[in-house]
């Protein structure tokens, strides 16, 4: 009798879960738009506006195809040809899966080198600026010897492109690195992997970093933002500060019912109720790369405390394999992490736009002072008319008057 009492809720949970999973599959590929942005297609820059600079945000490209068939790389090439030298391409980390660029004796080295050579060949032919950031996979998935892997990748990029600024921040340091892309448009790059990395992390002049304590990073970042309140500032990093996806603690019904698919996509073993333990753990405590992990949470809290003092920031990251946009306290937060694969993203919440589709975000800066963001989808999907279509467009609000500065950062 006790067994039947235990089985009944499990069966009901399974039936309800399978129905919810079917509904989820039906709608998950459709773009989500906040109600106020449903009419985005009618919004365009002023006819007289001339494009001054454009930035393509390529996140998590570590699995792109190297035979010329990759839809995202085709779309990026079209963007390169249309923009010309007045553009910048930012690779937002996780440039090589699964473990970055390993030693030559490693079994993953041949595939990693082939994929990286393909990327660098594409970038070498581009006249605009190109910058690589590092992500957790570039640091050997955050393991203790990750610095060695990252430094190897950095050297490979710098030597191939013959550009000292093609991999930032240098030496695995936290940053911040500032680059003036155009008059009124400033790029700041930070290395968020430094905070969640296990093992050795560079710090101090002897390792190529300009300070000896991480508190100096926050002071320098705040000073940069304060001095440039008159400009539009783009902050590029690997880890998002807002996300409706896995690393933000959002899970599908599938992950509650079939938790073993986290280990292998074909392990469809139903474990209702018990299967929810893994998603709940990731949501409450988190892996090293989750927002709920104490190191990630501490970093996020400190960065947001600084950013909330300003109203001219666009923060762009990868990490979650989808396209997302959030507008929080006069600043904009973008996830552009579907360069080579996709994963579930929840609709609604604080998000303005979400889409589980391969593609990338672009920021366009015009001589009229207008700043627009666009999400480009690289493959067919529901509600997307053709590959390469703009699936979301939004004008960013003008830079507001400086906010009153808080003392503590």
C-alpha cells in the first residue's frame, strides 16, 4: 500500500511533466518579446543617420563548422562585407570546445587547431578590429591548470594575427582594458573568468597585471565609468549578469523528468520528483559557472553595485547559448552566446527579448548619437522569415545625466 501511495504522485508528476514538455517543445523556438517591444519591426534609425561604428558580438563559437557550411560564420562574413573597416568583432569567450587549446600531445589538439586556424583565417582577412576574450572552456573548463591553457591560446592568437590587442585582457588578468572605438563610443573589456577560476590566477606586476589586489580592479573600473559618463560604454565579458537560461538557474521540464540527459543527451530515463534534485541544486548552490555559486554571486553583486550608479552602459556576455536582452535601471544587458550551439532559455521575467537560436547581437552607433542593437538569427526558426534575418531591434535610450555617486564600490 505504501508503494502505491508513493507511485501515484510520481506517475501524476510524470504525466503532467510530459504534457508540459510537449508544450515547451512547441513554443521554445519562438522569439519572446516584451509587450512594449512587440512592434520593434517598425522602429528604424533616422533616414539621415550615418553609421559610424558597428560591433558584432560572437559568443561561444567553439564548435563552428570548418568546411565553409557554418550558418553563423556565413552571416558574420556578410556582416563584415557590409560594414567594412568601420567595425569590431568581439569573441566573447569559449572560443574552443571542450577544453580550449590543449598541448600538442593532447587528443583534442588537432580538432582544436583546425577550428582555431579556420577562425583566425577568417579574422585575418577582415580590415576591422577583432578581439578575443577568454571563457571558462578556454581555461580548461575552469580546472586548476587552466591558466596554462589560456596563455597558450592567447599566444596563438596574438602571433597569428600579429596584433597585441587581439586578445584581452592580456596574461589572464582581470582588466579592465579600455579602447576608444569612435568618438562617443568606449569599449571596456573585463575577464570575469578570473573570479570563478580554480587554481592559479594571475595577479601583480610579476605576472603582467598592473596591481597587487583585486580591489584595485573595482576602483579602476569605477574611475573609468565615472570619467566617461558622457559616452556610450560597452562592457564586454564572458559571464552574463542577467540570464533566463541554465547558468541563471532556469531549467526545462525535460531536465526535471530526465535528469540523466545532462550527462548524455540520449539518456532518457524518467526520474520524476528525484530528478528535480539536480536542477534545484544548480539553482540554489550552483556549479562554478552558475550565478548561484558563491564566487560568481560575489562578482556579480560587486559589478552591479557599480553599474547601477550609471545609465550609459551596455554589458554584453556569452556563456549561455542563446540570445537575450534585459533593460535594468537604465542600462542594457545582452547575452549573445549562440555562436555555435543553442540551449533552452525561459521566456518572460525581466527579459525584453529571448530566442533559442544560433546567431549574434550587433550594436550600431550613428553620427546622430543614436545607438541601436540588433539580434541576427543564422538559421530557420519559427517566426523567422529567412536565415540572417533581424529578429529583434531596439534603440537604446540616450545617455542620461550622471547619477549621484555612491561612495562604496
